[in-house]
């Protein structure tokens, strides 16, 4: 339960259909979709019970293209913080630049996730 929200460029997106699975290695796999009629998705993984900065793995945002965290370095960093990760609750924030396959950059701001599982 819960949702993931982010402003991508100038558009606000809320991923309110969220599936969370825990694999055998102790990794939470989070898939968010919108209830709106589009194919927008967000995906990331976080190790169970870890809190701190830059813990998201395999982040992928799909809007009109697939966006992955920018690997260009400063000032194009992608930042994330996991604030809560225990007893079935996962919450935190993310922001920064994501890049598509064509090298196009997308500024992500106000990214939040507040989930229970």
C-alpha cells in the first residue's frame, strides 16, 4: 500500500498501484504503476532493513521513454535517501537527473515513496 510520487520535468506523476516483493536474498523489489490509462511505471530495489543515502538499485522510470539514473556525474547526480525500512514500512525521497537511451536528461524533483507491505 501507499504510493510513489515525483515531478518529472514539469509534470507530476503518482504511482498509486504498487507491488512490493521480498526475494530470498533480502531485497525489496518495488514496482509502481499509475491507475491512469497510460503505461507509466517506476521500479527500484532496496535491501531490506537498510537506511541511508544512495541505497536504491536498478532504478528505472518509464514515461515516454525509459529513464535510468544519470551516470554523467555532478551536477547531474541522482540522489536517494531511505528514511524508514523496517517492520513492513519503506519510505524516503529521491531527486536528480535521469537519462534515456538517447542521452536526453530529465530532471526529477520532489520524489517520495511511503509504502507498507
